[in-house]
C-alpha cells in the first residue's frame, strides 16, 4: 500500500539483496522508521519486541530470519539454532511455525553451500504468496460489502479489531483487504476502529492505515462496539486471526471474543479473514489447545503517546502498587463466527466447512 504516495510492503530486501528491511511499527503513527535486519538474532528481536507483528508478517520475517542465518552460518547446527531461536519469539501466531517448518523442509536436504540462495528465494516467495492470498481474501470479502451496500443507503459500517491491515501482512492486510478493495470500487464505507488495549494496535496502526488511505473511520474505545451494534450502527465485523483450528475456533487479539458475543446478540455478521497458513490443522479445540501469549503487565499500566510538545512519551495510568495482567489473545468459538473469508472463498466456521475448502488438509485434521 502507499505511504505518502510511495508504494510499500511491510518487509523487503535492501539494495545488497541480503539485508532485510522492515518498518519499526512500535514507532507508528508518530514516526516511520525503516530498520535494517542483518542477522537472524535481529530478526528474532524484531518479532519478539513487536517491531513487526501480525501473524502473516511474523511468518514472513521468520522466513527471512532463516535466510539471514543461512547467509552467515548455513551448517546443520546453524539451521537448527535459527529454528529454535525464531520459534521461541512469540507463541500464538501459527504462521511462525508454518514458515519455519516450510523453510526447514526446503533447506535441510540441501548442501550448506546452496542454502543461502535457496532460503532467500523461498522467503521472497512466501512474501509474494502472502500478497496474493490477501488480494484474494479481499476479493471474496468484497462481495459481503457489496451485498450490504446494495440494500441500504449511506456507508457500510464495518467494525474491526486490532490491526489486521497491510502492516500485519506483507501487503493488503487480511481484514482490511475487502475494505481497501471496496474503496477502490467506489463503495462508501466507514470503519469503526477498536483501539485494542493494551498495545493500541487499532489506535496506532489501523487508524494510521485508514487515515493514510483517506478511508472514513472513527477510533472507538474497546468497550463501545456492543453499544454501536445495539443501535444498528455496525453492519459487519471483520477481524483477523493468529491461529484458527481445524474446527473453526478463532484465536485473535484479546477482546475479539467480546465483539463476537456482542455481534451474535445483535445479529451483526461476524467474519474472520483467514489466510490458509493461519489454520492449525493439528488442533481442534481452540480453548484448550492454543497457547495464549502472556505479555508484560507494564503494557496495561502504562501508555505510549505524543505530548502537546510533540514528544513521544510513556505515562503510567495506575497506582505504583498495581500490577497489570496481560493475556494477549483470546479464542472465539466457531459457533459465534458467521464465516471464514479465505483465499479460496468464504467457508463455514466448522470442521466440515474448512475441510471442504481445503480438502488436501482434511487427512491431517482427522488424525
Ligand atoms: O499482537 P499482534 O499485534 O501481533 O496481534 C495481531 C493480531 O491479533 C491480528 O489480528 C492477527 O495477527 C491477524 S493479522 C492479519
């Protein structure tokens, strides 16, 4: 997508063909720093400290992390270490393991001398595939927006949570791809952006994406969605996911479940944009089988923002003695999900729906 008229992806290679470049997303929306990653350890740090985040981009960065390692130490030991270090960065987004498994399966049988070029080529292909997957998700999701636009006057009001935008993927975003494509087609949309405490990915990132593309939007506190749905001011919810089980249970940023409950109670369609690498075919029950990342309590008791003098600073919002508890993701049971917008079409959120859409994985899911 474009930033001040210049097309960007969220991850790309520098002029030397080896250095990986990313946007430090912890500094948005007040600054737009491009950062060089030159070692596997730097790629791991960028994922762990959330300079890059969002399930698909975590996977793409891990793939390039493997490539950086192969450029420095392509031995079997180096390969095993890169897998281990990168895998330990963040536990919930399954795209991380998916990308690492993919890279290891490709690289292991190769002679060490051949591994770096192969790793860079595959990491680039993973990025290109992500862009195409998200473009297709957008085309399928667009039909939902078109249907609503055809039956009501005024804008289609879409609520989204966290940032499942182009910054969370290599390009387009998942939940935002239908929105970008609707706007390109001239359909009037308005986006309710959940702020998404504690890290405020909605406030910092989704709002920035919407503002950069001139898409009408309002930032709302996380508690406002239910109220807006009761008043008929939300036509459609579209969120992303960090891991969806073979049964269609959806793990996503903390607070997603409450939005799904409110949507269910108010008859608002609740869709999840789901690239196939985000499906964990090995697990069925989202509540018991998905590890939920616990992050530092300081993210809850403190906030980052820009002061009136333009300085980006952190403030404490709770008493010194209060500790924050910070589960970063929750699980929305499949029964609350209206549909899964995949690159192949819109699937029912169920074992049968996913198996019919991705028959090549049905056997793994049945094991
Ligand atoms: O903790 P984050 O910012 O990595 O969480 C991101 C989300 O929860 C997104 O909704 C999800 O990764 C889908 S991104 C297309």
